[in-house]
C-alpha cells in the first residue's frame, strides 16, 4: 500500500512524526521514545487489568461450564458433564479452552479461590493480542509504528474485552490471541515461501488455526481461509500440507464428538446447548433453545438479514466506540427485557450503520491494495456469523483489531479523496493518527472512570455486576449448607450451582414437558439464577419457596417435594 500521484494515501504512508528512514526497518530502527511508549503502554494496560480484576464468573452461564469442564479434566474425570445425574455425558463445547483452564486448575485446585488465577489466562492473552496486533500491522500490513501501536492499545483497552477478561471467564480474549497468532505465523511463512523456516511458520499457523477451531467452532473460518489463501498465493504444496495437518489436529475431536454425541435421552436429561450438536442448533430459531421452534431453509434469508442488521446497527458501534454506544443504549436494561431474551428485535443505531459503511469502505480499500489472510478470515467469519441463530456480538468481537484497521483505512481513503488536488497534503495521515488516538482515548475513558470510582448503570458497571455475583454466590452457598445432598437441582445455570453445592444438576426447561423425566432422575429443586431475565416468581409455582433473593428478582429456589410423592 503506497501513496499515489493523485493524492490517495493509505495507512502505511511515512508517519508524520517519524522520518521515513526510521520506519524502513521495524526490527531495528525504532526510536527510543517509541520503544519506551510500547513498554509503557503494556505496563499501563496490565495495571488496569490488575486493578479491575475481581472474583466474578459464571453469570454468562457459558463461563461456568468452562470452569466445570476444567475441573473435570483436572480431577481426572475426563471431558464430561460431571454435574449430570448420569455419568459419562460428553459436552459438545470444543475442548481447547477448558483444557487450558484445567492446567491452571491443577496448580490451584481450591475452588472458588482459584477463579482469579484462572482469569489471568485471559489477561495474558490480551497482552499477547496487543503484541501480535502491533507485530502484524507493522510487519505484514506495513503500517507506521505509531499507527500500529495505537491500534494495539485500542484493542487491549477495549472496554468489552477488559470486562470479559476481569469479570468473567469467557473464551473471547484467548480465542482472539490464538486467531492473531495463526494469522501472524501464517503470513510469515507465506512471506518466506520456501525453506525450513517457511515450513515451520506455516506449521505453527496451521496448529494455531486448528487450536482456534478447537476453542470455538467459528475458528473453522480461519482454517478454511488459511487453506484457500495458500492456494491464492500459489503455494499449492504448502496448502495441501497445511490442510492435512489441520485435518489431523482437528479431525479427531470431530470424529470423537460425533461418535459420542449425547443420545436423545441424555440430551433430554441434561438439557441446554452443552449437549446439543451444532447441526441441531443451526436449525433452531434460537441456538440451544428447543422452545424457540424449528427453522427451515425458507427462514435462512430472514435470519441473514436480521444478523446483518445487528452487526451493522449495533455491533460496529458497540465494538469501536463502546462508551458512546452505552450512552445511547443501556445494555443492563436490555438484558432484563424478556421479549429481547426470547428473540425480540434489538434497537438499531443509525450512527452504527455509518460506522459499518466505513468498515466496508476500509475493507475494500485494504483488500484492493493487498488482499491478505486476515481479510479472507474476516469474510468467512462474518459469513458464518450471519447464518447462525444467535446474537452476533460475541462472534464479531474477536475481530476487533482488524475492524479498527478497516475503519482507519476508510478514514484515510476519504481524507485522501478530499485532498486529491493537493498531493503533498498531510491531512490523510493526520486524520488517521487523530482517529486512532481518539479510539484509544474512548477506550481508556471507562477504565479511568472505574478507577476514579465513578458510578454507572451499564452492563460493565463493576459495582452492579459484582453485586449480582455476590447475590448469586450467597444463594448457592446457602443451598450447599441447607439442602440434602440427594436432591437433584434443575437450574438456569447448572454448572454454577454444581460447582458450589456439589449437587447433581440439569438445565431448566418446560416443567410440564420434563416432569416425568425429572421424577425418574430425582429432580427435587428448581433453582433460578436468572441474571438476564426476571420472568417468573417462585410463588407462581405453587411449591414451597426455599430461597428468594431480596435484591435480584430472578434468584430463587423452590422445593418440588420427594419425587415419589408427586
């Protein structure tokens, strides 16, 4: 990507602050101030993560499952749903992230004291993502050091990623690091093309791409992109070798999970998407929710349109300018909206659509200049996302550094078009630097706001989130002290309840449908740990209320009585 005589410029133009000679060798010629800024930035970000660290986990439900599966692996019980009354049920979540957590769990097996230590895996991944982002954009996109550093800082300071790393145990941060690592290693191998080092880097890229798939199934997009990209750059022999290697690494899990897919009876017993095949979830109107109904081929176009609108009308703003998004939309109130939880329509933001258009312009501009592996992986990832019947945000979030790059590319392209009559104008570069610095400042604002103890009402308000967790923990600890151990619990968060109480648990569902099955497996209690909804009251059940939170409407427990008496 280079400047042209008509004034068009791209992000790798010589930095207005640095002489061109100083950026021609990124490995050796960085000025001292930039090296200090890089190290200082990592230190500041690390301190922010450390100060925002807390004990909260499990409120997203998925992260409780990750901890439970890590415990199963660490304690020698195998990769199984150890909370279920029937032993040996295989979870259909990919195993790589629980496996990494299990290594830490072995070092510190005391639950819940080990939760903070488990979270440092995500923090380390965010630091690694920052370094890989900087490396990628300086070495493979040829950006100036300052712009690449700002993109890395904006990524590491992303409020949502900071929140997920410190206030949950979700997999997004680690997945993004592995995704970036695969792209960086593969691009290095492509640049070298032949020789021992090229093969080593391509093998590393294949291993990391496979690891991304084994961490989150959407990593399949990266595997496919890597294979096709090698064909595109005419490395046919390497493409075949990489394809075979990825098949060898990812294939065993695919074959094993298919051969051990939970039976209909096991799926009925445990419930939830932990035991539902992705092929089954794809044809549900809302993945993992049997009550949502079954979709057909005729429903797919409407699903694609709805997901595109969600990405354009919400995710673009939520990822790139989080503080502005949360000033306009209160996610905390949205999460309590029962209609929304049931698949109702989200609120679109017009300025988010504008950002989405800028992203498209930037993507086209970057791809026209030089179509790279990351561009293909982003396309494939978004292609899978728009087809999947679930909220799109979690799938788009790991693409953050590339989205920032496309936004900056579009702004510089537009500024270049404005100044086309003045080829020597520095405006495009100045616009790029200003926009990148503004993104960093926007992402830094919530962190400073938190450190100054300012109160807020967003989903990432630490006080509200911690209060909710404390209430949930208090409830399950009381259950552990008061309930007899032989009673199975049906819960909206079965892994979380099991980790604290030791009781066998199953996922909640329609009691009228599951009643006979619950009697057979000994379900005695219903425990709602409904963080995102407050749809029902325990008194409505007609059964004895064992526990009811005074603060959180969705936290309660009822006793159904001895199964043989029903």
